[in-house]
């Protein structure tokens, strides 16, 4: 008998029939003798509807009151799922985040979990009950309702699993696992049986939308085994297990996947004086505007000046350009500021890089053979990322996927 935490996203509980499907799936696990805690999101589209409703009243909704409004989406789902479980003949009990006592800080709309009091959940499980918990929400020290921001329900699921020391946290979504790359772009993409937390973190940060980064970080920190499964298949199979490197003996591929991101833009500040503190003078005002910087490259020229390039999210491109042209350029005496919001980032990810040489040269040669120019390069111990022209993105992903034999089953 295992203690399993299952998390279902908005599409998985998008209407009454899907909620009944979740109840039937949970009933199968109960019939096998497992203890089950279910964490759910709001029904698909509901959170956006509630935010729009709040904005009709107040253009910039008060964060505390917005959390009061948007937390109701999950409250509806937990009540409906508890009823559906009762219809399956199971004992079930729903909990809001505050009722569990998921204690968070007071950063409304983007709170972080401080602690979880799991005693009531344990008591209900011991009495044969299925416990249904609202994802995405908690309560601060003052008793205010808080929400956890984007990906909050995944984080709730992992945090509950950590607090209960669950055997596994299963994340049910609209895909049946983690793939070597997006199968919509590369039909030969394979579902991975397993992947390490490090690789999954890189994949999530580089554009893979299967899991939110926060939940993967949380799982890695508290050593919670994660499994990604599809809620739309009668038999979801084994999905993809996200685990620790020493456990990950099922697949020994050097590269686990090719990730990509279209949402970036590149900015170059040219003719910058090459002197200490110049990077801060360029990036300080950008950071103060709450704009995240990703890849950074600095090239020193012969005339004691330098070109400084970096990438930002495409949504922040215009704002960053405005800051650089109107504040930074006059202040530091740079020659010009140029930008390109039609770039894409492609990355090869794999823990096997640690013990295999020649991965970078293979990646660069593969792109060169297709006439794809590399504009920027960034590396870590387990990933190599390149910035290329957006029009070559699909071609780059396909040829790299093939070059690293990702369309072949691992031996």
C-alpha cells in the first residue's frame, strides 16, 4: 500500500464529466489499497474569468481582495470532486488551503509556502478517507487568504507530498509525460521513461511547459518523486518519472531532450567603455524595472570599447529598449542600442554531458551544416543553449533531435 498525492490541472477537471473521470480514477487507486490525496486546480478558464471580473470592478485590483476572489475557483472544484467521489462509494473530504493550514508568507498573488500542518489529512487518511485539497492557495499568519501565483497548484501538490512523505506525487495533465522535444514540432519525439530533476529544471526553464519550475525545484529540494501522466487516457501507462540521478538508470542517453523558447528578444549595447562596473550600469536600471535578463555576452574590441548583448522576455523588449536608449545610453556614452525581437533559443539538455566530450562541437556543426547562424551561446554543466534567428527554429530543433539520436529508443 502506498501513499499517493495526485494533482489534476484545470483541463482535467474542466467540466462535470471530467470531474467524474477523476473520481473514477481515484477509486481505482483506492481499490488497490492505496491512500490518496487529490490536489486540484480551478476548472479550466475559471481563474481567468475571475481575474477579468475583478478588473471590471477595479482596473488594478487590490492584491489582497484579488486573492479572495480567485481562490474561489479551486474551492468550487474541491467540493464538486468530493461529491463525485461520494457517488463512487468512497469517503471523501475537501479542504481549502486555509483549512489544511498551508501557511504562506503575505505576498498576495505570489505567496510562497512556509509550512504545512498535515495532521488532519493524516487522520482522515487513516480513517479510509480520500482527501481533496485546493491547490494554488494558502493562508498567512494574519489569516488572510493568499494565492501562490503561476503554477501554484503543482507546487501545492508537491508540498503536500513532501509534508506527508508520500511515496509519489503524480501530476496529471493533458500530455502523457515528458518528451525529448515538442511532438507537435517533431513527430519522432519520444516520451522519456525517466528524467532527472536537474534535467527537468533545465527543460522547464528553457521553454518546456509540462511542469512549472517552482514545483520541480520544490520536489528536488524535498526529494519528492514526481510522475507526469495524462488524465485523458483510460490507461495512462507509466508516464515519465522525475527522479534523482542515481536512480535514473532506465535511460542512459547523453542528451535527454531539445528544449526551445520563442519568447525571447536580444538587445545589444554597442560602443560601451570597457571599464569596471559597466555591466552593472547597463543591467542595473533594467533589473530595477523588474525585467529578467537571461543570456549575457560581452565582446571586448581593440579600441578599448565593448559590445554588450543580453536577452530578455519578448514582452519586456520595448520597455527594456526604452530604458537603455533614454537612461543608460546617455549616461554611459554608448554608441548605439539595437534590438531584435525575432530570435529563438534552442537548448540541448542532458546529465550525460558531464562525462562526454564533444557535445558542443556536434551541436554547432549540425547547425552550421544547415546554414543556421549562432548569435549567442550559453552553457552550464548539463545544457548548451544557442540563440538563432526565429525563422530557423523548427529546422534547428528537428536536426538536433536527429543528430543526438533522440528518435531512437535508448539501449
